[in-house]
């Protein structure tokens, strides 16, 4: 969630990021498209034509590639930390505190 705060997501948006379906009026349409994509990708679900089209409404192909890469890298890093139970560094702990 630190990355979410760093990108400007509000506490309300962070608190509701797991809501399914996403509540109306909380996320901007482009943010909602990213959240839906990130969920599907993280769950290893197929990226449907509808989901891809929702990204295309807001982003260029290059931006979608960057979103895909960012979500994939985040998943890899999270799986590494979950496997090795790594400690959180002091700066991150302060941000979470």
C-alpha cells in the first residue's frame, strides 16, 4: 500500500481496493481500469477483451505495456517477500506507521 500512497491514492481508495465490485464514484475511470486489470493479472485470470478495451479507453499501448510490467514486477516482488519473510526497511515502516 506504500506504493499506492506514493502515487497519490487516498486512504479511501486504498481501503476499498479489494472491494468487488469496485464502488461507484470512488475511483476515476482510469484508476478503476488499472485496479481491475491488476486484480485479474495477479489472480492469473485471463485478460478478457472487455478488460483490455477498458484499459484502451484511457491508455496508449505503450502505457498498457508499462502497466502490465509494473503489475507483473510487483507480483514477483511480493511473492519473493512472502516466500522469504523479508523484513520491512525502516523508511517503509515509518511510512506504514
